[in-house]
C-alpha cells in the first residue's frame, strides 16, 4: 500500500532514511579531524546536551559501556556537577549551537578552563570555539536535531576512539553496520511493513515502553521522545528490573487498560534475570491490554541496537501518519522558546 505523502511536507521520511548515510558522514568528518589542544590524564567525561543532541550521547554510552573504563555522564542541565575538574573532558553538544541549557553549562566549564570539545553545526558555540581556540567538530546542518542522531552519536564515539578511550574493534563494528542499516531502511518505504503495523495499533493509545536497565533503556527513551516530537502523542517509559519494585502495582486498575498499549524492547544480551522479569510481568498483565514485543537480529550488539533505534524511529513516523500529523514541526517547543524570551 502506497503512503500518502501529503502529511509529510518537510520530508521527515528522507531524514529518517538517511540514518546510515549520517553514520558514514560521521566517519568522513572524523577521518580528517585533528585536535589542536592536548587532553592528558582524562579520568572522566561530561557530555553537555539536550534533546536530540543528548540522545546521541546516551546511545554512545550504551554502545561503549562494556569497554570504556572512563566514567561518562550526560548533563541535561544549566549547571554542572561539583566533581568536574581539570581531569574531566567536556563535550559540549548542541546541533544548533544555541541550546540555552547547554550554553549555560558550557560557560561554567569555559570559566573554569576545563578541557572542552564542541560538537555543533554553528551558532554561539561555534563562534566561541573560534574565539577561544577550542577544538570543535562541525557537523552538517539541515536536519531537525532529533533526526541527526546518526551524526551526533557517530561523531562522539569516533572522538572516543581518537583519544583511545575505547578499543578499535568497536569502531569496526560500527562501520560494518552502515551497509546493513541501509538495506534495513529500505524495508520501510510504504505501509506494508511491521513498523507501520505497530503504529496502527498504538496511534490512538498511550504507549508504555519498557526496556532493560542494562541495555535497551536507550531505545525506550528514544521512542518516547520520537512519539512526542514526530507523532505528537504522549507515551511513558520505564526500565527493568526497577519496574518490578514499584510501577508494577500501578497496573491494578483494569478499567484503564483499554487506554494503554505496552511496547517491550528486547535484545539477546539483556541480563537473563531481567528478561525473566519482563516475560513474567508481561504474562501477569495478560491479554486485557495490547502488548507488543520488539527485537532485532544482527551479527553483534551494535547492529541490533542501531536497528532497534532505526526501527522505532519508523514506528514514530507511521504513528504520525495514522494521526494525520506532519512529523517535522514542533510548534509547542517553538512557542515555549518564544515565551522564555
């Protein structure tokens, strides 16, 4: 079945489709990138970011967590933690270069003369980088920040590789996903695909998205954000095993079940006890609520997780379609920015 393209005036479909090309672009950028400043004795990493820029940092953290021996913290705030010091590498990530919270935290880091690298398309951050001789990675503009995830996370993980924070084989794993992701993306060009079928089930519900705290929480977080910005619907996410220690009791009111759907995000590397908890909880909730289980196959964790990210982006796109809403404009966010000024 062909897709009615009239709802997507700004071509979010092409932006989502470009995910693998963005990763390739990240490699192209970083292959020729060299740092001007020295970064010695780094013991921790603080990544400043919000929204689409921060999610790239989250994804990087999950992908490298089994190999990177340096602690990584994502800072979504106007301020920074007190533990940040001269042995902390600051990555200031803002797609526009003008994100208010990121600029505020960045200025504190700049004042304290911490080690800083900027990742942006331009704006105030790039201007300050040139003024103060700060290293920066300039990425291509033209995307909505949330649709530039392929660029944002690949640049960060390649920076980690440049500074030997992670082993080389992780970069090989990342590069090897490009062709498989490109092929995978071609499956979602019309309505005859599983992502669109899931969207048709959830578009008039409030999805509750469950992931694992050791791995798939990043997919749950990303999907919640994408359903809000692309499909303009509320959803909620939580992680296992913590869900079993509080939220599970919230499922006692059966009268509300028809308003919700549940999306379970699985992967073969989830801790066996977490998987067991998710399975049993799903059985306990029974058939009175629509439940959907999502997982992907791949030769390694990188391929599977990136497929899950890409797959759930498509779910959000087709949910927008069934809600007859253009996935690109974010009118509430723009209105909020105007009111803040």
